[in-house]
C-alpha cells in the first residue's frame, strides 16, 4: 500500500507543480494522456467471499492515465489499470481491470476493480480511495 501511495502522491504533486499544456486550447483547457507500466502493482482489500479471502493481490499492470485541466489548473484524472495479479493466500491468478476517477476537490477518487480468477472466482468491487488517509473504503462487493 505504501508503494502505491508514494507513486500516487508523486504523480499528483508532479501534476500540481507543472502546467499541463499538451492538447490544451489557448485558455489552458484540455487533457494529457499517458501510458505506463507498473511492475509491483498491488492492492490490499479487506474482502472475504466464501472461503477465499481476497487480500493481497500483486502483479504487473499497464496503466492509461488521462489528466484534465481547466484554465491551466489540474482538476482531475481518469486511470485504467489492466494486467494480471496473484492472490498470495490462494495462489489464484486474476485478470484485473481497475478503473479510477479522481476529482482534485474531493481529495480522492472513486473506482472499481473487476477481478476474474483462473480458478473461477470473480470479484467486482466498488471503492473510494482517500488520498489523505491512504485508505480504501469498499462501497459495494459482488462475489461469484
């Protein structure tokens, strides 16, 4: 969790300290798109579905981030994470889609994970990530 937090903080501080200019119109409104890879992506989520806890999932993901600005000021972003993560407790390998949207004024963002396991498990989790406390609040969980 600390690694993810550190990366998110660096990302947001970098955005605040630089003026977004790519794809902006003359008033500073626009979006910047970036593609990244993240080896060591992980999530710790306190969800137990039946006998299989989903707790520490680690893997390699691709990230597509779109950052938005209005009048040259960062206002939010959308990010999509895709790849494979492994549940260390059960050994199940999951295809992951993590879609996240933040609004700078909320000091956090909403998202959802869609995890499809190679042993038949599927978890769809909706969450709020709070930047200040570095914590996830699970809003809804569907387990199959």
